[in-house]
C-alpha cells in the first residue's frame, strides 16, 4: 500500500514514533526520521528553525517529494510552579511551531494524496497538576490540525491522533490500571501506528480535520470510589490505587 511512498516522522527513534516509522517501513515506505537522538537519517532538534530547514532540504534533495508527514516529536513537560519562560516556549516550539513550519516547508513538495498526521494527546482535554507546558502544546496541535486542514483543503489532508495511556515498553497491566480502560487494557504504540497508517491511506480519503482519541475509552469513563478497583485514600480528593496515584494517563 505504501510502496515507494516517502514518510517523514519527527521523534522517530523511540516509543510511538519508532513504532510508526517501523510500520511504514514494513509497508514499503521510505522513512525519513528527525530526532535529537542519534539515528541513520537526521539528528537534530525540531525546536530550532535552521535545523528544520536543513532537514526539509535533505528530504527533498534525497527524494524530491513527501507523501506523509507524521509530527510526533515530544514536548517537554513542566508545571506552572517551576516552568521557566524559555522552557514553556520551547515546549510550544517542539509541539506546535515545528509541525506548522515543517508542513509549510514541505507544502510545495507534497505529492498528490498527501497527508499530515499530528500526534496530540488526550491531555488536550484533561490534565494532571504541573503539566502546563506539555498540555498547552498538545492543545495547540489539536487546534492547529483543523486550521491546517481547512487551509490545505484539496491539497493535503490533515488529521490528529490523541493517544491516552500508551505504554511504550509493552508492559501487560492488570487490576485497576487495566480496568479503568473500558477496552480492558493499557494501550501500546502499535495502537497509534495502525491509526497513522489508516489516516495516510486512501481508505481515509474522506477524513480531514479530525482528532481521533485512542485511549481505550479512558476519557469516557468516570472513576469514583470503589469503581474499577480504585479506592479513596484518606487525605485525597480523588480516587487512588494504593500504590499508583493515577486516574489520568502518563505521557504517551
């Protein structure tokens, strides 16, 4: 399905980005990765404008066009108590500005049928304390998605995926951690990679401007004392398991 297609993945060395890159390769695509960690294509910080320009130039020099752009690079998470001005802006540069600017740089080079997939988060609609920089970046990319979908109508389809709790080590969870998900389990990177493949395929040709939440139903299930194995601990105002103070998913 993706033979000879050119796919760009930001933050493609680990976690969700790695799974997406691997699945596109399995389908025959040429994958161009940019990541701060060393890799065999392009090592660099997507929060830097000149780095983005150099990366885009290399991709076009090597392949001449882009079919799919997956904006996945992870913003830093800092809270309002400790986050500096520069740290907050850096999170937005990585999480919002880079996807916008890369799309702009590749715009003259997108092939017919091209698609952009932005990796947002269920944190664009729910929060934990002290997560402002990450949450703001994910809220921004979710809004940017429908804005770009409208601006690029007829040229490029643009959609977002909002992962919930995705365990990148593929750990099998039981008890409350699994049961708080109506799907009965914690997610894996393949859950997100499979949706990215679908959104880039012709089967999704009538889908643009959407933000698809893949969280096993977690954001739809209200958890109160006694639900799904969670119990209210003394001194807290929210449901808790004895050893895991989590109702919201960790960073995908």
